[in-house]
C-alpha cells in the first residue's frame, strides 16, 4: 500500500505530456509521453479520503502508465501489443493489423468460455476512439456483456477504477502504436 507521500514522490518522477503540473507546490515540466492513470489505491491508509468500495487487497492486474512503447502494469511488466485483461490475468490478443478489417467474432470468443462473464468489456481502440462494427457489439450483448468503447488511455484508467471496486470488468486493449505479436515457431524435441 502506497502512502500519499510515496505517491507524490513517484508522481514527481513522471513527466506529463500535455501541460505542466503542480504537486504540493512543485511545478513539473511537460516533456515526456508518460501519463499517470487513475487509481484510488494510493489513498487507502490514514488519509482523509478513503475509497470505501475498494478492499485492502488491490486487484491482481492494474495499469501504471501507457506510452507508445506499450502498457506498463503496476508490477513493471510492459505489454507492447494487444492484450486482454480478464479475471486478474493478462492474455495476449492476436488481432488483425488493420483496425476492424478482417475482424470476426472469433477475436472475442474467449468471453464465451469464461465463467462468470464480465459485466463490462472496456474496448481500448488505440490513440483515438473507433467504434467497432455492429456485429461485435451484438455478439457481446447476446452473451450479456456490456461493451464500452474508448481510447486505450481512458480504457486503462476506467479498468483500474472498476476493478478496484470489485466489479466484474474486462479490458480488450489495442496499443497506442500498433504492433503485431511476434510468433515464434518452436521445434518439437
């Protein structure tokens, strides 16, 4: 569990892309592409504000930041390509390089077999919002999954907050800079 002081020190080391930020009277410069994502886990101790919906155990998967290099999790792991956060796990997601070209229901079939199904699927579509073809929304709705489409930064922030609240939420995320997964062929022994 991080204290507000620890959070402030960590925040001071990050540089915000679009504007200067003032933290406890210290002005930070705007140089890098890092952006701190929303999370309430930093104010759970003896502070005046407490997230009463979050429990003492943070969710197993939380996003720390997102850059053009990939999605960085709280534990330091950087995921450079498309992924799905589901049931506290990170799954590699092999999707077509072109957004919505060649996409089928098969790209979302993992949600057919998981029990319990997530209430909400946050679909992060990269740098900007791009609505999926109607058949994807219909397919997920038939399974009882609400689809929320947003850019990947906002999808990661929303995922952090909803997972802390204990909601059954999943995220299907495309990176800011599209990169295909590199498949490695292994030879049988």
